[in-house]
C-alpha cells in the first residue's frame, strides 16, 4: 500500500512541478479544469496498474500509460508549443523519475522488507524541491522563456534522452536491483543528470542576467536621449532669451518715445508683439524634478510632431515619494508605448494620448491612448508582447510597482488602452 501511495504522491507532484514551470495558453481556471478532467483519470489508471504490476514492468509501462498521454494533454494546453514546452516537460519528468528510481534503489538495499523508507523520502523531497523552485527558479525560468525562443530544442533533446535512458537502464530487461553489475553505471547516470541540468539552469540564469543588463542599458539610453533633448530645448530657449535681452533696450526706447508723444494707439498695437516675443523665451516646466520634466517634455513634443493629439495635466507631489529617476523611466516607457500604439493606427484615424498626474487624494498616474487591434494579457493582467526585442518597458513598469508597493492596472476597452498607477 505504501508503494502505491508513494507512486500516487509522485504523480500528483509531477503536476505541481510542471505547473510551477509551465505557461498555459488559457486562463488558470480553464487550465485547471482541463488538467483535472484529463490527468486524474490517467493517475487513477496508473495507480491501479501499479497495484497489479511489478515495479520494473510498471516503470516501463508508464511511458505509454502516463508520460505520452500527459505530453499530448499539456501540449494542447501550452502557450509555447515549441522547444520551451518540450524542455520543461522533459525536465519535470526526468527530475521526478530520478527521485522515484533513487528511492526505489535505496529502499531495496536499506529497507527491503518495507516500503516505509521510499514513502517517507518521497513524502518530504517533493515539497522541498517545489519550495526551492518556487523561491529561486520559477520567476527566472518563466522570464527566460518569454525573452527568447531559440536554443530550447537541444535542451529538450537532452532531457528526452535522459528520460529514455534512465527508464531502459532501470527496468530493461529486468529491474536494476536484479542486475547489480549495472548498478555503478546507473549511479553515474543519476549523478550525471542533475549535473547537466544544473549547468543548463546556470546558463539560463546567466542569459536572464544578460537580458536584464540589456534592459538597463536600454533604459539608460532612453534617459540620456530625453535629457539631451531637454538640454537642446533649454539651449534654444536661452539663445532666444539672449536675443530678446539684446533687443530690450531698443524696445524700451521705442516705448518711451511713444509715451512722450502720447501715441497710445501705436503703443497698444506694439505691446502684444513685444509680449509674444517674450513668451517665446519661456520654458514650460512640468515638474520640479529635472529628469521627469525632461521625459515629459520630450515625449509630449514627440507626440505633437507626429500629429498625435495630447491632453495632459500634471500635479506632482512635493516631495515625490519614490525615486525620481525610476519614476521618469516608468513615465518614459508608458508614454513611448502610447505613442507607438498610435503610430500603428491607420491614416485618418483619431490618434491621441492622455497623461494625468494627481497628488491628492493620493499620488496617481494615468496614461491612456487610442489603439487598434487586440491586446493579449497574461494571468497577472500584464500585456504580452511576443516580439523578443520589445516588451521590456512594461516589465520595467511592473518591477517598479512591485519595488515601491504601488498598485498598477492595465486596461484595454473600446480601442482605449489605459495604465493606472497608484502609490
């Protein structure tokens, strides 16, 4: 009975491990319903078969009665039906299978008259592995899958070879415990598999770190561009002010002469011209923070230059309760995404963006824009960008909100996309 229970426990936790590293194409609820409706009968069938079959025969039979059917089921559910899916499937199945085989071997040599050791080890090892994956690997693994689609096929092939090789060595032609001469080779294989997988995971982690560095470089490049544009604008305004100051003496002399001659009508005609020239030297400031002001100015001008209507209102709190540089990056990403969405619209369609910042009753930011098409969201309500070279902006916004305990919401309704931030 302990053998069957431990096998059932292993199969259930195979599902748990897979769901930790798996990205479905459907909602969590729908995925869960389909999984339970298909996998529970499979698990029940294999549990019954295990009750009547020897362990070695069952190990081989499960390739046809469980592994291949579950592969087909999850392939249907998977969002990424490519090497990413097959590698994840092989990784989970190989890890579970290795635990199953190691506990079988240990139980045979340490406690041959009871399955208690095998039961207790499996009872504790699976939750421990799941905790480690959830804490240290899941986020990185899913992000790397979203970031790149290349190179997964070779990893999947390694996992498939390991799975078949372990199964054959463990059970063919008889159980490995009946062929002790092959046990050292089996032990070496059981050591080799986690070693190879460890190197693969390390490679994926380095790839993830490199992508984060690239993302930071993109953000820095964006900030430098915004600051450069603002500096150019300030320099142009300073030149206009210098010229106006040079002309001020002449204008004052003209005004004085008109007053002395009591030519008030000419003076009334002239004053608006002087006033307009003076206003042209002004620089519009949107925020006391230089970098936030630079970002807003750059993107508003960019939108207007592309004939995109802009509606804005800025009431930043003083002081700003978050890092100004990070907030500037968030605004830059949000406004850039809004402008890009408008540019994709057809000629003649109404293109607009709206940016509003409120300091009361709480610090809130709203960025809206018109768009055409469909926007796909993941289970967390975050827009999905399938282009590997884009999408870092949205991830930066989410990371910023997570860091600052801010509320965020992305909405797409009636051809209007809106980002809400509340601090």
